[in-house]
């Protein structure tokens, strides 16, 4: 049951071979046993989850089930869920119980999915290793000395360790794809605007995008069918017709043109990762695809551009955490300014403060043009590179991350080294394109390697098709960490 | 060099737009609710909430742009103005910065006569008008040593209207503020309630010798009455002149007006000014306004005060002064035009009544024209009775008083022209105010007076013309004021000159 696809679980539930209550209990028991070591979840609430499971069973018995009804899904703790503690991985919100549902949560609830719990994450989604969480680092289930990646590390770990059937993540610079790669699972960041950001605690509004994390492309398609769609409460949500993201899964790949950006295979890429990615490309050729070398000349600027724009937006987005209306307030303070300073100094962790300071600096009078405006201009150039590239190919492939999972504490002292672990993913957010990561082998240390697939705008169904065909031909995605 | 002082004033006016919900969420904007009962998730800035622009606020901004002949930006951008304050829930205000929705408009103002200086017109340029959200309120009542925060007002839509420094006196500044106040109510985008803070002024004041470069300005914040605006500018200008004449310098700063002491007080200097770190709000798309949308809005605009004034002068033959008084508010003009539609040939007389009896009663009772107990149709019929000679002007005033505050409760005058005509006729009859136009009756009165005052008649006939008024007075008294004055004059003259 733990290794079943969502399709299989749904069928079993609807055939009454298992109840949602039993399935939910199975995962809750497993969480109770394994979470103390892995730390994938910040909050579980067995009572609420089981109540949802009972309602789901009722729907199923009445024949009103939809594909995800009764399936336990883990939610990244960045999504507000009514009645659930929603921390965003921060001391600032350690006691914040959300009074409303994020749009994504509402959609899962309507679909009858069971909220299994809130997964750990880097504080306010700022990090690539999950080490910035106020609730402690998440362990990589393949090697508990290693990081799971971040910021959606809790979700990636939970999926890989079979602590949920599937999970949600959010991706601002690679936060779905990089942990998916490091934990050996599949993850998809949709085109910016496909999934509503309403109720998703903002890090960098122009880059943030929610997406599914699961064990296969087929599962991702089912999840995205639930998550995607216009929401009038998010002005950047796109008004498009509903689509079935699973519709093209079984199409053959004959004639597919894969673009390989030469910049993604240059210095800095681990040789073991290169080996696995190249093997995957070879597999695609066998499936009928052709390969063309492309260039994304401005992609080398994506990390510096991102570390101007994302902190700029974050510095403003995080201003609401001031200790006045909700969240952490310092126990002792003098005047108003002192309350702000102490509450924020004590409530935020080091990485969050670093980014608030960078963002405040680049927006300051006299620096704005040189940093923020310049970065916006380069952002457009980076997007243009992709537009040009898609004239030569249907899809772009490359590594998701330059290395496999590194060890906990290994990059903690060097933020720039940490930032470089997102070097292949960030440009996709800057351009607003859809990107995904699927498992494609193992590195020298026997840790998973992720293949990144970047599609053109709104090409999610095609990308899922491309990933699914690979997963039919290989079994990397069905490998599970041992000893759990 | 001219060593007199010139005062230079520019105004920033915050007009609260009259939408029923807030600018970026569905919470109500109604005034006076219990604290925080109109603060939804967006108003409180809960984690994860997002702004969605209220179309009604944009429509009102477009109307304002059209009414001031301004440029309406096809694309404008919302920006975040970042600063910390407890009544600013997000830690930033959503406003517009370098790309406002409205730019380069103008407003013609009527500056009233001041002593020996006659009234004049002036055009004030409007630099820009931009949309933004209001903040909440800090409450300093009894909160056990703490400050209370009421977020009902947070997110209320504002149009900030910025003028060029075109005004040269407090009088001009007040005239501009009043014209703007009239205009925003006229086009229905703001209720103009200054007590409730729906219309607030900040005044930028500097002084210079005529012809010199602009002096350093100080900004007086939050003036919520025309009187305070005038007092604050006058105080501030005199303070600046005094400072400069005593060898001091003016430092750019923000000041507050203390209306009790009638003086301005330093709030913060330029050095303490915030760096607001404006940047485009990534949660909102650029605001795009199509030419079609602008035309739709243009079609909803009423005739504007300036156009109406011009029409009153050219078509109705009223004076510019009359025209400006009658267009002081849309309600005033509506009243005038409703009455005029019944007596189209008596515009001047109607205008006189509106400015005379009607305005006097309204002022005395501190009422607005919409609260006037007399209806336009009643006033029109009444004036018509004067014109057709049925009653005299003074008799009409008695009827007017009755209509304003009826003493006979049973007399109900309806709404139709027929009912009103009948009702006023009944009133005239009841009060016996019918003007005597019967030549025989008047002749009889005149004959009696001439007979009883033979000495005065002799004096008159010997050349003392001034006595004519004396005889008119006696005759009027004898007729109980009902004699038709024109007829009486004719008959008296004829008989006296025998």
C-alpha cells in the first residue's frame, strides 16, 4: 500500500479494499514511528485528519468520490489551513493558528483529500537544505546525515520515506525541484500563475509558485489537476480553461526535441550528477527524442539577480510580522520601536534576517536603480534566452542540482555556496516557466540524482508526458530508501 | 529687488473614494462601526492574503481625471511604500509612485473679493492624482497603558490629489480646496465629509521674494477644515517670513497645526524622513485603462460646475457671481434647475430667491439645500405668482415662510404642478394676500388719501417730489400691502398731478 500510486490508492478506496480511515491511520502510525528521526512534519493533528478521513469514506460510500478523495496528502507548512497551526518554519509563527484556508488547501479539501499534517521547511522558504527551520533540520531518508534539500525538504522527505501518499511544495528559486532531486522523488513547479498564491505565505511574490511533490509524474498530474485553476483572490492568477494534466501521459516521444543548455553542463556540475543526467538523455534518445545543444547566455546571472529581487520582495512581504496583531512578540520591550526590533530580532532566524537586510539595502534610496532596476532588466534578458531557446527545442533538460545531497552543516557557514545549489533552477522562476525534477539515478555516494525538465509556458501536460514515458522505461522513481 | 514677500502654496488632498468596499478587499468602508468589525483577513494582513483591486475605485479616479481635463494613464503601477507603524498592518502602504493613474489636470477657481481686492478667477494646475489605501487608526483611550488599534479604516480607498505650487495666498488655497471639494462631490466620487476625514488637506508652504527661486517648503499635515487650512497657512507663512527676516533659515520639514493654539509645530525634519523604499507591488498587475473604459466613464459624468456656470451666464443671462453661487454644489444646481424647468423665463428672479430667502434660511438653520423644507416646484409656482401679479414680493415672502415652516398643519401641498398651484392659491386666499390689481379699488384708496392729506398734496404740487414715497406708503398701508405697486404708482402720479 505504501508504494502504491495515487491511481492505485484511489481505485482501492473506491473498491472499498481499504478505507480512508485505515489508510490515514497507516500513515499516522508511520509518522509517529519515523518522524522523530526524520523531522519531516512540524505539525500533525490525528483527530482532524481522521475526521477528514471519515468524511471521505462517507463520500466514497455514496459514490461521490473524485480521484483524490480519501488520499492522505502532506501540506507544506507555508499554506494556511483553517484550524491548523501554520508556522512557515519560523519562531515568528510558532503559535499561529490559521483562521482561513489557502486556495490550495481549499481545493484539496473539496477534492476530499485528507490533510495528513504540515511539513517542515526552511524558515519562510528561505534555504536550500531545510537547516534554517526553527523546528530543526529535516533528515534525508536516504542518508540521515545528509540534507533533504529545501525549502520544501519536509515534503520531499515525507514522500520519499512513505510518510504520505503525496505532498505539496512551493518553489521560489528551486524549492520544489531541488529537494525532489535530493530525495529521489518527482516534483513540479507550474508556470507562474497556474496555482493560486492565496493563503500561501509570501516569500517573493513574483517568483513563488506552489506545485505537487510525489513519487511519479502520473501522481503529479492527478495532484496538479486539483491544485491548478484561476482564483479571483490572487491578481496574478491566470484565467485559463481547466485542463486535464494527465491527458497526454501516454503519448509517445517520437520527434521530441530536447535542448541541452551548454551552461548547465559546464564547470561546477558534479561528475556523478553529469553521468546520471547524460544516461537519462541517452534513454530519451532511445524513446525517440533528438538532442540539440542550446545556450542560455544570461543564466549565469540568475543567482545574483535572484538574490537581489527575492530578498527585495521578501523584505517587504515580511514586514507584516511585527508582533502587533499575531505571531511572536518579545516578552519585554520599552517603546514601540523597541517592540518591533526585539520581536523581529528574536522571532526571525539568521538567514531570514540576512535576506531582509539585503532586500532593504537594494531597495534603499540611491541603490534602487543599481540593484533592483538593473536586476529587473536582466530578469527580462534571462526570460528572453528561454524564448529564443524554445525556437530550437520542445523541452529543455539538464541537472536539477549541481550535486547530490550534501551533509547537514556542510554549507551552513557559507551562504553563497548554499545559494549556488539552486544555480540550475533559479532561472526558471525568473522567467516564470514550468520546471520539474524526476529521479534519474544515483551519485557516487549512492544519493539520488534529479533530472530537470523545463517546459515552455503552460506546457505542464507535455512535461508530465515526457517524464511519465521515462518512468515507464526506467525504475529510478520507484526506488525507496532502505531501512525505514 | 522686490523685497516684499510672496507666499507659495501647493496642496495635497486625500479624498476618500465613495466605494462601499475597500480598495483591495471586500470589507465595508462604512464610517463609525465598532473597532475592527470591518477588518477582514486582508485588512488585518494575515499571512498569505493578497490584494485585489476594487474596480469602483479606478472608475472614480478616471472620473476625476476627466473632470479636471487630466491625462489618464493607459498603464499605471501600484507600488509599496514601506514603513513600520502599528496601524499599517502590512508594514507597507499600497500606493502609486512613479506611474500614477491621473496626471496633468487643472481646476479653475473663483477667489472671492477680499477688502479692496475684487474677486477673480485662477487656474490651478494639478500635478497628479493617484490611488492608494488608507491606514487604520491608533486609539489612545483606556487600554491599560497600551495603544489600541482599529483597522476598520485600513484599506479604505483614497485618491491623493497633488497640485502644483500655484497658489499665492491662504485665500487662494482655500478657494482651490473648496473647488476641489465641490468637484469630488459633484461627480460623486467622495462624500466630502471633512469631520469623518473623507477630505483631508496637506499644505506645502514656502515664501520668497517675487521673482526669486522657490523657497524651502514646510508641509503642514492633516488639515481637516477650510478654516484650519487658512489659519495654518497664514500662521506658517508669517512664521517663515519672521524667521527669514530675523536672519534664520527654513529647513524642509513636516509640521502639524495645533488648532487650539493656532500655530504650527515641528513633526519631523527632512533628516528624519523615512526612506520608503518604493517598488512595484508584485501582488498586483499594472493597472491598464482602455480608451473604451474612459469613454464609458465620460458618459456617466454629469455636466460639470464650470460648464454649468458658463451656460447659466450665456443662456440664462445670469451674472458670473450668480452662476458660481448656484453651482456651489450639485444639489444646489439640481434644485435651481428643477425650479427653472417650471418657470424657464424667470431665471434671474429664481436666482435672486435662491441666493436671498433660500440661502438665508438655510444658513440660519445650518441646513444644506437637500434639507430645505420648500420644494423646487413650490418655489417656482410662488415666483410665478409674483410674475403674474397675483401677489407682491412681500406677500410672497409670507407664503415662503409658511411653506418653510407650515403653521397650518392641515394644509398639505402635493407634488404635482396642479396640486402645488392649487395649494399655493389656497394659501394666498387664506391669508388674504391677493394683490389688488383692480384699478377702481386702488383709485378709491388714492382718492381717500388725497382727501385726508390736503396739506401734503399742496406741498407736493408745489414741487416737493420726495413726498411721493410718503403717499405710496400710506396707500400700501391702506391696502394692507396688497395693492399692485406698479398700478398704484401710476394712479397716484396721475391723481397727484391732477
